[in-house]
């Protein structure tokens, strides 16, 4: 994901540099640099819009999935999987399991 952000940053810097370097007494230079900077910004906008639309589509699909276990209790919670152990102990168990997996690999 950071590659896209670097690309956006480069395009933004380029657009800003173009706008800063405008020679306002030269209308052709001004028009050319404004058009180029505008095109850079439009490119970033379109790419970001595509990414947002793809994320929204994914989020909608995920929200439609049925995450409730029909075998579970009234509120969709499988109480047999709940633990009365303190959170710190559960975290330690998870950490220990991860360490064991890393050693086994």
C-alpha cells in the first residue's frame, strides 16, 4: 500500500512544483503548467476513488456475510467458546502458541 502513497506524493510534489514555477507573464507557459498539474491531480483523484470504491464493495460484501452461528445462543454467541480466564492469561497462551509455531518452522 505504501507504494501507492509514494506515487501519490511524487505526483503531488510534481503538481505543486509545476504550479510554483509558472511564469505568469507567459500565458502559454502558464496554461501548459496548469494543465499538467491538473492532470496529475486528476490522476491521483481517480486512482483514490477507484481504491475507495473497491474497499466499499469489499466492505458491503463482508457485511452481507452471515457471521452468526445458527447453533449459537440467543444473541449469536457460542458461549461454549467463552473463557473465564483472565485476559492476560489468554494473551500469554496465544503468545506461547505463536512462539511454538515459529520454533517448529
